[in-house]
C-alpha cells in the first residue's frame, strides 16, 4: 500500500516534545511491511538510503509520531535456518525533532511505492485422507526478475519441517525426501509468480500449518515474504450404496432410483448426491444433483422436465435419497449411476469437494407401449329392428393406469363415436354412445338400430403418455385397430312361453289369493319392445249364482297395456278401483293378480294373455305376438266363522281406591284379518240389569256408556293391546263399582272401499269386583329428648302419628292435633296449651307466666310443641290428642277418624334458689345502708345544734391537766 503523510501529520509532529526520552519495547515481528502511518497500522519498518534500519511508530490516541534514529543501537539478528527473523529493540532514545522532520521529508519525497505480497488460499483447509491436495502460492508487487522462487515448509506441531523448494533440491527434510522422489510431493509452476504444491495422496500426518515464502529480490525490504495456511486431514468415512431398480419398466410408468450416502461427522463437512445416465459405454448425462447447500440442480436437458414435475427428489430417513422419474420414455433407458460427494465450506464462501464416490444403480429398460398394446372387439351379432347394439372393445397395455386412451369405433372404416383421452365423448348422440365400463373395457351403444347400422365395426385405440408434471404435455406412444366384427340388423317375430301359477291359495272365504303370470324364454323381442297382459276369469261348471254355469264364458278382470296402464274389466271395476283386487308388473317378465280377500263368487278358472309390442314409426305401439297361458282353477272349502273370548284378571281390587284391570282375548277361525268391536259390560249381581261401561269400535273409536258418571271417565281406560287382545282399566274403585264385568266381542270384515260387515259375536267369562271397606288404622305417640330442664331453657315435645292398613296418599290425609298440660301443683285438670286443625290453622291459649309455646310440623306425621323460656310453673304432665281425616277411596269424601290420645310425658323445671333470694337480699342490703347513713346524719345534726355549750371557760396555764378533763 502507498505511504503518505498529510499536512495535519506535520502539524502534529511539530507539536511533539523535542526532548529525548527513554522508550523501551520488545516485540516479536512475524513479517516486515510498509503500511499506512495513521489509524490502521501501529508499526512501520522502512529503510533509509544509507540502508540503516529505522522504526517509526504513530500513536493515534496521543497524536504523536515516535522515530528511532539510525544511530540508535538496533540489533537485527538472523534466526536459525527455517525460523523467523526476530527484531529486538532495546533501550532506544527518541531523537530530536529535526531528525523526525528530515525523515518525514524523505518519506514525502519517495511518494507512492508498492510492497511485495505473498498469498495463499484462505484457510483452514479440510481434506480427506488419500485424496490429492493442491496448495497455490502467489507473489505480487515485487521487484527483480519476473520468475520468482518459492519455498514450502510445514509445522505439524511445534517443529517446522522443510517440504520442497523451486530452486534448492536439497531443501526437503529427510523425512519427506522419499515422498518427493516418488512424486507424491511436487511443486508445479503455474506462472512466473505462481506455484502449486501438490500432494498426490494426502496423509493424516500431513495435518499441519503450511508456509510459503519467497526470497527477496526487492531493492527495498517491504511487504510480506511469507504466507501460511492450516491443512487438516480427516479420515475417509464416505459410504455410497444404491438399491437396484426394476430392470424393465413399461413406458409411461414411474421409477424411483434410491441411493444411500452417509459419513461419520467429525468436522463440519457436507454431503451431496448426483444421478447420471449412461446410455452408452462412453457418454454420460447428468440428470439431477442435490447439495451441499440444500439446492437442487439439473442439467440443461432435464431442467424443463424438473420444472414441470417430471423429476422430483424423494428424501427419506437413514440418509436415503431417491430420484423419482415420472412417466418414463424411451429416452430414459440406460444405466443409472449415483455419485456421492463430501464438501467443505472454505473461507470466502467457496465450496470445495474433498472426496467423491460413484456406484452403479443398475440398467433400466423401457418397454414401448406399442409392444404391449392389444385391442380386441367382441363379437359378431344379429339384432332385430329397434334393439340396442352393444359392442365391447377390450384394451390391454402395460401400465394401463398411467396412460390415457383415446378410443374410436369405426363402421366400415368411418368413425362413429370417439372417447378422447380426457373421457369426453365426441360425435355422440342420444342414440349412439360410448362408455367406459371398466379398466380397458369400452362399450359402444347404438339404440334403436336400423338397417343403416349394419356393417363391419372395429375399434381404434391410441395410447397417450404424459411427459410428467402440470405443463409437460402429452405424446402419442402407440396406435392399433382391432379385428372387425359383423353386425346384422333384421326383423324377427318375438317368441316366448307364458305360464300361470298360484302364488297364494285361499283356504277359506276372506283369505288372500295371488296368481303369477310369468313370461319365459323370450327371444327376438326388440330392445324397445314391451309386454302387456290381460287377465280373464271363468266360473267353475255347476256353480250357482248370478253368473251362467252351463256354458261358462270368460269375463275380463283387467289388463296392463304396453305402457303399464291399467284397464279394469266392467264386472271388477269397483273392486279394482278400491284396491280389493290389484294387477301389478313386479318384473319385466312377471305379472301378478292379487285378491286381498276372496269372496265366494271368486271361485273359478283364471287365465292370462301376454302380448308383445314394439314402438311404431308413428309413435304408437305395434302388436308383434300374443301367447295365452293354460287355465288355473282357484277354489276352497266354505266354512262358517267362529269366535270365542276369554277374560283374565290383571289387577284385583281388594279395597277401595285401588285399580282394577282385566284383559279380553279373542280367538277366531275361518276369518281373514278381521276387525273387532268390544263392549265392556257390568251388572251388580248375576241376574241384575246389564249396563255398558265402555265400547271400542273396529276403527278404535272409544265411547263411554251409561254405567259410569262423566266425572269418572278419566279413570276408565279401554285399549287394544294386540291384534286380538283388549285391556280394560278402572282406577280408584269405589263401593258403587262392585259387581260383575265381562267383554262382549264382535268380529267384522271389510273390503277396501267398503263398510264393515258383521261376522260372529261372543261374550267372555265374568269377573267380579267385591271388597269390604275397613279404612286405615291410626296410632299416636309422644316423645321428649329430656324430662328435666333448667329455667329459661326450651323444651321440645314430639307428637308422632302413624297409619297402617289401607294407607291413603299423603295428600289425602290430614290431622287435628291438640296439646294439654296437667300442672304439678294445683288441681288435676288438664289445660289446653295449643292446637292445629287439619287446615294448618294454629290456636294458642293466653299464658300468665314468662314462658311461651309454639307449634311446628316436622314432617307429614310429626307435630312438635316448643316451650320457650321455661319456668317453675311449666312443670307437669304433657300429652297430645289427634283426630285423623282421610279421603275415603270407597266414597270419595273426607272422613273423620276416631280421636287418639297419647301417653303422658312428665316435664320438670328445676327450682332456682338464688334467683328467688337475690332480689330480697339486694333490697334488704340497700335499705340497711340507707337507714344507717340517715342515722349518722341525724346524730351529727343533733350534736351540733342541741348540745353546744355557749359559756367560755378560760384554760389554765398550769402544765398539769385538770382532773375533770381526764
């Protein structure tokens, strides 16, 4: 770099101290260079014209330049061979300002100059054992000859070992001479100022600091003459394996090429994987690579295919990498190779491959679609006019699911209809269609064929394969035309056989009956053809009635035309319209005649006549053929219907207020699906008057009879619990309900659209309701937690009532409760303390004492008397009386029961001695104190006023007291 001084530097220098001072420094200088004087560099070594070494130091913090004079003692001692020189600066005097100014003027005079620079690749460098290594060394900005010499040395640990030199053959260390002689260690000159140290197979012992130095050819010793780089050699742990793919794949399918790459991570190295294709033994084409920066790259021939999704990367666990090639073509055939590489990220952001291994994945052959494509048309056929032509085209190709097929049907070489590769029908119509019935199964449908539709039909198939991805497009891989099939269209009369069989035979009048007319062995019926049926009836010979019996003639029951329309016969029109007789077409070749309930006049012979119809050109129907079935007789034995009924007791009424329930079951014979009406009847005694309680019609309509009052209708229930079972329930029976009950049943039959017809009638057995009214039983008990209390405490007495027998409901029960006391002192008469009536109204007797009473109802049957602030007068016997009221289940009115009296409970209140004496004592003490004080006061007043001596007697001066004073 250039060396320059500015005017500000000179001003700073002029302000420095001119006196010499002592400066002591010792520094190990690894390289000597000329650099800027200011903020970036602290030390500078130059040479003066007299070749005496001087040292100039600039201190930016102090804005001071220190110059070491040439005459100052400076010893520059060369080191040993292979070692760096050391500049030792001892105690040196800082010279006067005039020396500094002269040096600065000399520096300004030299202006701008260059300095030698020796450079190596930035390190540290990581390389793999056994791999070749190259270290380049360059020198620039030097003087002297153009061709410069270089020396290489290495420092494995702390010892420096000479490696090789460009000018001194004896320069290598003895431990490296064999490797130099064998060519494992060489130095190659790349240019006059550039050489390269090459190691053919680097060893782990080569891990060291490599140094490149150049002998000086400069007139001025300036710049750098040596550069260093650290080389680290790691073991080769890269492992590359591949999974063998399928050797042969069909065109248009997908293949996945797996390659496993792993290494032992000891240093920050990275992996990459690349796939290539060898179509010949010489040429190799790169397909795709991944890494080491995590980016995917492809060759120019595969870039668009990768962008379209035809190539993709499949990364899995355990260092397994897969290349998926979608929709393979003939160009994808060949031998695939996988290359795994290990990389290091060097200083400056450059990636360096340090080791690589290649394995063969295996050859892949692609079978052309045309080779596996087969097309077959089925088969020759002969049709009637207006039938539907169905031709099948069977397509087989390898990897059918991955290709698209374009199918066209040709008639006499002309396209009739096509199905493109997207599944869209082209040139189709309402009469001509093409459908895909399954994988590789394509069917041509021509409806209502005519003579113009006969000829030779063939199937043309084109195979399209996608190039892969959304924008890859399609290409036609193969095309083939099937064998021709012959189609003949003519008009042949349909042929078929008609059979008539009974599906259901009636046993008695009213049973259902069904006849099935089946059409078998139908041939040459046009596809648009239809079948119609006519049902006819003929009475059996000798039957009496309104129909002739001598020469029985057929009567039309009804018919179904080709469109399925019902045409009823006149004799059966009402029954057909009401649904009692039905004519149906259950299948295309099966017709049925069904009687819901046969009548006596339905006995006879039945036939069905089937007609084949075909649509005409005038939009009508043309009759083609007719067949009549043999007659089938339908008859049964006439029997009279019978009916019986049984009544059973479900719940028995043992007392008033409970529920009575009975069930009635009907049993019939010779009736088909009858309906029933029920009358529930009653009488007080066997020969009494019969009354109707309830009735249920065949239509399940309930009515109440005159035997019950309207207010009790909610307690009566009559329901149908089964086809032949009925249930009657009477809730809350009363005395007036006693008597006999039974069911009167009548069977009814009904034809659709008609009214009910009465059949048989019967009565069930009788069930009796008989009970005696006893009523509930009541009892009362009294209880107290304690019998002795202190004054002012609260006493609680419980009066508990219980009921047994026919216990009424809680809401149907009430009590009147009264509490009495017999005092401990005084007469033996009981005193009413409090009472509560059955409506909850409480009454209390007025009391003179300090105590008070209250009543509460703890539960439905417990009443509690509370005596608050008890006193001595509350001692005595206590008892309660209760009168129960209940709602009689037999009569439905409230009834008063007998009065109940409980046992007596004695309650004692302790006598309070202190309470009785404390007031008298207090009053007496206060009175005594007041009287004493008053007496003292009166005495003082009297003594002061009444007994005072008014005569003054002089006191003797004699020291002796008078005797009177004693």
